C-alpha cells in the first residue's frame, strides 16, 4: 500500500528529533562505523508506515534492504524493515522510524480489528473515520486507517457537505434548512449531502426531505435498529450512518442494526504496536 506522505513531512519528522545532529554518536566517535538496523514485530499487527520509516532512514543516509508493505498482517517475530549504513545514519533515523511504525501500526491494527468485526456482523457496512486525529498527524493517521481497511469519513471541510444543528441554527432551525435542501442538492450535484439528526423524528424528516445520508450521533443500538428499519421502509434510497462512541467493543452491535456506515474516532487513540528495533555493528570492509 503506497500512500504519498510528502518529503517535507519526512524532513519535519527528522528535524523534530535531530535538529542539530546526534551528540552521543558524535562524542563516542562511532559515526562512520558500518551497521544494520532491523525492526521486528513483537505481536500480531497490521503494519503501517514501513515505507515512510524507510524513507526516514534513507534521508539520514542509510539504505533499506528489506521492507514489507503497509497493510500486511504479521505474526510475532516477523522482520518488517531492515536497513544498513553508518552508525550516524542509523542512530539518527532509529527512533523516528520506530515511532512512525509503532503509532501507525497501532491505529491500523485497531482499525483492522473493528473492520473485521463490523463485516462479520454486516458485510455491506462501511467503516469510516472522523477528523479527530491529533493535529499534525493526519497524513499518517489516514494512511493507517486505510491500511486497516477503513476509509476517511471526510478529510476536511473543503471536500464534503455535512450539515449539523450548529449550521441550521443560523438558518432558523431544521425546518427552514429542509426547505432549501432540494436547491442545495442542485448547487452541489457532485456531492452527497449528509445531515445529522438529533432525534429519530428528525432523522425521518431529513430522509423524507431528500438528504443522501442521515447521520445520528450516540443513538442507542435498539433505537438505531428501529430507525434503520423505518428509513428503509419509507426512504429506501437514503443511507444511514451511526457516529459517536463506537469502539472495538460495540462496533459489531452497531453493525447488526443494519446501518450503512459506521463512523468512529476510537481507532486513533490507544496503545502503539509493540515493535523491536535492534542496531548491530557490521564488520568493516
């Protein structure tokens, strides 16, 4: 899985950790000695950002000799990435590469688990993730959720139309907005219009008004199942998305309601994957 993360981002990652060189390696006088670094999984993991970790090492002066692609499911003891180069190059890239691998693979692994549980309960449901990634990490976070089998709900405010009550408050409420929905769809013919409902009654009214997707937030599973059935009966072409508080423990229950789209943020937060990084000296030529 190749997903473009810019050279500028790679350079930023390195500059955060090695802004003025590696003082320890310099003082020890080992910088020119040849070596090798190997990254190995300590647990079953959906790996992610091996490509970017390799680019970090190469930007520091090392050469990648082995790399598994992002999205690969690996068992404990699997060699993910290996590079060789000077001790200075390897130590400069070591922690940045490891952090990328562990954090991104943690997100990808959580995503993969949830996607598996959702599809076991409802093969037709889509799993998408929100904009709640930590600021400055979006490119890595999006690559990680895609490696785990999900897609982004919306990448930002510029490419999607999602109407909340915060918006309709400026229009005089939900009803005035519903009156303008048909015109909105004409003005944005390439966009699906998603509207969030605060209650089941609002959801039905929004669906009948012609929204493409009705989104509900933190609705209990039982109420959601009833709402999905009602919308299927009255507006079969309208999709239903469920958001708010969906995680590894309850994702299958939400999928069982028959909902079309599962929207979640929980994959961004949790334990990094456990990955080992070992640097060894190589014989001098």
